[in-house]
């Protein structure tokens, strides 16, 4: 399953990323801060990154997710 974690670089979001990775889920980490996303990717190289404000997400950004 592929999951999008909005706010992945924050306190709660980073914990959700950790849990999702441990559960062997395909993780797309969303956040605004490129440096924090880079750090998260170094910690979890298997995740994908989506650098964008959550309010700026478009349908195209979410096309790979099932609703």
C-alpha cells in the first residue's frame, strides 16, 4: 500500500513515517522544507519525497493513490 504523509517533517509526521516504514508501506513524505525532507530521506532512503505545501497539492500530485 502506498501512503502519503502530510507534514512528514513535523513531530507527529516523522513518527508516522517511522511507523509506516516499519510496517513496510510505500511512503510518500510531504513537506515544505527541502532541508528537513532531505534529512528524512537520509534516515529512510526507501521513501519518496513530495516537496510542496499541503494546501498547494493538486489532483495530479495524488494520482497514484486510491480513494
